[in-house]
C-alpha cells in the first residue's frame, strides 16, 4: 500500500482532526480561483524506502494536469499515477491511477476515478459529485456529502491555492473529503517556513505537519512532515514519514510547464 498512500498524502492533505490548536479560516475550502497551476503541468516524485541504514528507491508518483471539457464544462483533468520500480516488485508491486475532473470556476470536484492494483489486489471506484443535491454517486451507491467536499486529488490542487501567509504556526485549515465512500472531516496544520535540502536541490519551503489517518502502512498522529515550495506554485518538494515497518521519503525529482517561475529554488543539486 506504499504508493497508494503516497498518492493520497503526496501533498500532505490526508489528516485527522483532534488537536487543541485553534481552527483558522473554516470556509477556506468553499470555492476559490486557481492561481497556482495550469494545463500541461507535470510533476514527478521519487519514493524512497528505508528499513535500517539504507534508503532504496522504491517507486515514483507522477501528477499531470490538462484543460478539458466534461459535460460541456471546462475542467482540469488531473491524474496521479503511482508505481513501484521493477527492481522493487519482488517485495510489493503497485500500479495505482487516480483521476479527478475539477471545475475551473471554483476548484470543486465533478468526477473522481480510482483504479488500483496493489500486490494483486485490484479495486476500482467511479464517483460523480452532485454538489447542488449534496450527493456523491459512486460505483457502490449514493452517499450524502456536506457542502464543499473534495476528493483526494482535488484536495491537493485546491490546497495549492491557499494563501499560507495569512496563517500563524499551529493554525489548522479544515475541510471535508470523500474517499472510499466515506466523508472524512480533516484539516491541514500550518507549521511555518524553513529552508530544506532535497535530492533535487535547496528550497525555501512552507512546512506542514499532518495528522495521519491510521492504516495498513501509516501510524496515526503527527508523524509526517511535508515541505511545499514557498512561491506561487506550492509544489511539495519533500515528504518524510515513518511507517509501520521502516520509513519513507518522497522527493520532487522533475517538473515542467509550471504556471509560475520556481522562485523558491535556492540552489539546484
């Protein structure tokens, strides 16, 4: 399940509530204009696994964005593909595909597709969102959803447009997400800013410490640390997290056709 979780948390958007820190801007996820990404963007991450003293490259996750039409509406078609390298498939073979069709006017999801193949386990889900009726129609049924609900990918791209400069360290930015036919009440915790060295280079970064949903690979709690570029792109450059056995590290490795210059890059490695 490593790559499955990486796709879900590659930008630190999978978080549980439960802290005593005060909430900030509770309606932040209720409609926003896109200022951070554009059609044609491609971002590639490498996933490293550690069990002991050696970090091994286990796989990669690639995210692409295209401007398309869906039912006569302009949408951002966002796709995330996670896969293990062939040299790592003896341990656990993964090929996961996530797709989201996002309304260009408010960055709310219209359709979400999930097709996973993990160690021989295969699962598909097709979700259509009807925000006016507060419904999510999935492969398995019809479910009630709250206003402004996101899917796992639309959450990532929505959050890239948040102005983190208006938050104080410790603030939480709450939102609702629909995943696996369930609604999760979640939040992003803003930690602050710092300089981070990665496999790609040195960046000025925004630091986030998510509270994780406990699962088959990740422990619950504030164990994961995420850094995103401190510029208008807000792209993740490093994710560190322990897992049930060992730990993982995810680093930005390549990007193209960004909407804005990568001003946060101090020095390329």
